[in-house]
């Protein structure tokens, strides 16, 4: 059951600390040949060199930011990556919602109006909720309101929602790269604490969050 998977993978500050300990103890295996590689000789393909490919190369996970805030134009450009149904959505149900922490405030991003709605002050312990050393200049939070998705597709809806969130996250990250901004996906957000910080009911799902800002050079 997808609900069991979701409950088992839900994070809290305690889970964050345990994951930190696990990561400290982890030792990756030495690189070996991919066991799924075929014995037939590989046939090289022409390498793309267009503008889009350069943007793919420019996208990197940046984890250190300056204190410089994003301008309104930059913020609108980054969030605008989600405009115009730019990401696939199963059944066109648009289960994804977007929230952000910026300028000390929690806000909701309205896809259709390309506008922000104020929720309230960002929590003092935002960094702890995110599992980061400090709160980034901009944090984008992708939330799934997927009740209708499950009503239509049953258990398969769990995969569809994560596909939608993943596509949206990659689109945002490419826009960050295009704007010469840094960012990285956060995999250890405390779920319930995040929903409370955004004033959202416990039945919604925090799919992922993206820390954003001007990269330290």
C-alpha cells in the first residue's frame, strides 16, 4: 500500500538525526562495471551541443549560498517555470501545489495568476525543518494534494504524483541554472513540521523542497 510506504518514509527531526548518523557510517562500494551492461559493442551517438544541452550541463547541486536575496524578477522567473502546465500531470488533475519561504515569510505560489499569497512568518526553526545548516534565501516546497488522483487511479496514483513532482523539480532546477542561481533538492524535510509551517492539513504530502540562492563563488 502506498500509504504504508509514505508513512514509513515520513521524516521528523529525530529521523533527520538518525539519517545523519547513517550517512556518516556509509562507505560506497568501489566502482565496477554495470552488471546490466550488455556484451554487444556500444555504438556512439552524435553529442548534442545546442543551448539546451549547455543548460543541462550547467545544472548542478549547489549547497552554499550568499545572503543576497533574489530580486522580484528572479523570483518570478524561477517560479514561472511552473506556469502554463509546463509539467506532465496524470489525467490533467494538477495535484501539485507550490509554496515557498522567502524574505522571512511563508507564501503560496498561485500557478494560474502567477502571484504570491502571504501565509505568515517563516518559522524560526526553518533550517531544522529543512535539515540544512541554515535557512536558504529561497526555499521552494512542492506539495501533493492527491486525493482525487487516488480516487481515479487507485494505488498507481502514488507513482503518478511523484512523477509530477519530479518533473516540476527538474524544471525549476533548470530555470535556476539559466538564471545563474544555485539550488539543490532536499531529501530530509520533516514532513509534519513542514505542513504545520505552511498552515496545511496533515493529509497532504510534502513531495520535495528545493533550496535556492546565489551560489558562493
